[in-house]
């Protein structure tokens, strides 16, 4: 290299193929050079795989969501139905408007809490709806009547009404699969208890007498216990997929009725 091509002290150099002053390899913008504007790297799916799902935090958070949804749904449904029916019964009187306005305000508050619960347990961040419509004239009565035009409040009221039966079903299915799967899968660990302390030859599936004939079936042999445990493991590994499908309905409902 000749003296004319050597960089002088304090002189900035550029990477080959870049114009002077362009971002070099050490510059943060160098990594995005040549990339089409407005495009970003696709995000990878951080959900656990099939074999890790039953032991992952994401699966337990989703199960926690479905289990806690039952008391939340009971409270929301009770509030929505009670206030709606009371407001409808009093709509021909001066008390109907304040009751319905309170119902819409309360439904908005419950919807905000539900968005926070969905964000924390399901990882779904849904933006809050727009503000309540401003009254056209000053005064408390105008503010109350303006709230009756709050579309977001009516949608939140609808959410707490229609989601109640779904969340009861989600609670029952999630709890049934969770308890049944682990109870049956761990049968080899506690099957010795039945002959030693209960007096059964094994885990009793049924034992009854009908028409003078005794019918019974116990899981007592190692082969039977192993087969039952394998069935329990199948349920354990299918439970996260079931709960994921159940919570997808909640995700769609939160987006459609509680978001912008």
C-alpha cells in the first residue's frame, strides 16, 4: 500500500462498497442496510413444542386463565344481567337512564380489568377503546344521556353476557383434563396404596351388583397400570392444545368486544 492510500490520523474509513459517510459495520444502521423500508425480521413463535408444553409456563398461565375465568364470568354476568334488566324495567322513568349509564360505566371498568388479565396470562395486548362520547350540552343529565351512546360500553356489556356459558365450559373441560391426565399418568406412583390401606386389589373402576350378578373391574396387574398411565400421559400432552383452543375463543372475543 502506498503512502497516498494510507488513512491519515483521525480520518474515518468506510467499508468496501459503501459511499463515504455511509454506515459501516460498527454502526447500528449497518445491519438494516439494503433491507426494504418498512420491513422487519419475522418474529419467531415462542410457544413451547408439543413435548414441552405440559411443563411450560405458558401452558400453566393459559390453564390459570381458564380456571380463574369462572369466578370472573360469574361476577361479570351477574352485574351485566342485573343492571341491564333493572335499567330496562326503569327505562320509562327518570331512574332508567342513570341505571343504564352506571351499567355501561361498570361494564367498561370490567372490560379494562379483563384486558389486563388477558395481557398478563395470555400475552395478548389489546388497546383500550375510545373515550365516552362528549355531551352536546352541559349538565349532569346530558352527560348521562351521552353515555348511553357509548358503543364500547354496550360491547363490553355484551361480552360479559355472552361469554358466561363459554367460560363455564372452558373451566369444566380444563379442570377435567388437567386433573384426570395427571391422576391417571401418576397411577404407578400410588397404586400400592389400594391393596395395602383400602382393601382393594387395585384401582377400582367399578364394583356393583345388578340382578344378583356382581360386576367389578380393578387395575391391579403391572400391565393394566402401565396402560392406564400411558393413557394418562396422552391426556396430559393433549391438555395444552385443548386449553389453547379454548383460550383462542377468549382472545377473539376480547379483540372484538373489548378493544378499539
